[in-house]
C-alpha cells in the first residue's frame, strides 16, 4: 500500500489542523502502519479511497478515528530516569520549602498519552508517604487523544507496557495482574491522578497554578508557530516559581522569552520575570 504525495499531504494536514502536530516527510512512513488496522475495520482498500471518503465529509467520525490513529502515543514509566531524578530531587525539595505554608503542590502532565508519566509521578509521591503526609498533591494529566485518556483512566497496561521503566518491586507493589496478561494499577494511584482531554494550544486548565509542568516529547512534532503558542500556554499555566520539564530533545531556546534555564537544576526550566504575552492562534 503506497502513500502518494497528495494523500499524504491531506492526511498530514488533517492531523496538524486537529492537533497542532506536524507529520514531516521523514515521518510519513508511519501513515501506512498507523492506518492499516482502521482501514481493515472499515473495509477501505487504499489510502486514496480513505482520503476520498474524508474529503467527501460524510463521515466525521472517520476523521476523528484517523487523527487518533496518527497520533504518536509513545511513552513509558519514568521515561529518561536522569531528568526524573533531577525533578523529584533538588527541584521538588525547593518547591517543598516554598510551599511549606500551604502544603499544596499542583502538577500538570501535558501530553500525557496513556498515563505512564502521570502515574510515575504518583508512584514517586506514594513511595514517600510519610514525607508528604498532610500535603495535597494534585496531579492533572491531559492529552488530545480521547483513546489515550480512556486507557489512562482505566490504568490497564500490557505486560510489555508495565515492564518498561519500572523496577520489579514497583511493578509488584503498585499493579495487580488482570486477565489476558495485563496489569492494572492500584486504585489508590488511579485516584491520585485526574485525566482529561485537552489540547496544548488551548488556554490552560488552571492558569498560574501549576508548580510542576511536564511537557515531554510533544513539542518536537509542532510547527514553529504552534510550538511558540504552546510555550505561551505553558507559561500561562505555570506558577511564578514553577518548574517546566521538557523532553531530552526539546529546549526553550528560540521559542520566545517566557522560560529560561533553571540556574539550580540544569535541564529544567523556570518562568522568566516577564509576564506571558497574550496568546494568538498560529497562522494557518
């Protein structure tokens, strides 16, 4: 099943219009793999037939399904341990001192995919239960994919998914084996995280409130204009002394002036002294 240029451009345009994510030429090989199962279910025999159906506009649910299939939901528990150690070590200790009077910490996992990142944070706090006794730890996790959010809420993972990034003792402590060689995260951890569908380029869920924001390996796929808009949204969401954690291949350099490198925790970012500029929708 070959992907001709016209069909790939239309599918890539649909993905970007709905999510802000670009499907660059180097990543368009994913189209065939991502859509194969959907096309088989819908008895669609070629990508050209799929695109013709989409363009006709008579099946809006099909467009939703195509976008869901094209999203990259790659994630795993405690992805990239070193930045997690930095965030949950010196950066969190600094916030603990700063929030001693309110004993509240708000965390946003933006672009959370199927929930492993948010549950990693919940596990880290649960493993230091005495330290955080009496504190309110609010963890919000969002993603544009409704399918991913539904899985995250259910907390059900395959054997492969649950083994990625977790030590055996963590796996045994926080998960229960379920039928079909799957594992369900504990009910305590499920209650510790709130999940909702949300786009990074929309106004943030709770402006100015988040002490920690994780937005990792999502902005890589945005166009420069959409990426700048997303950084403005993240700045609007962050507390004045909040901390931003990006993916290993992402940086704030050249993306506006809302964030700067954290002087105490190299690899993390903090709000600059400037107030975020009002966000404007990216040019289409």
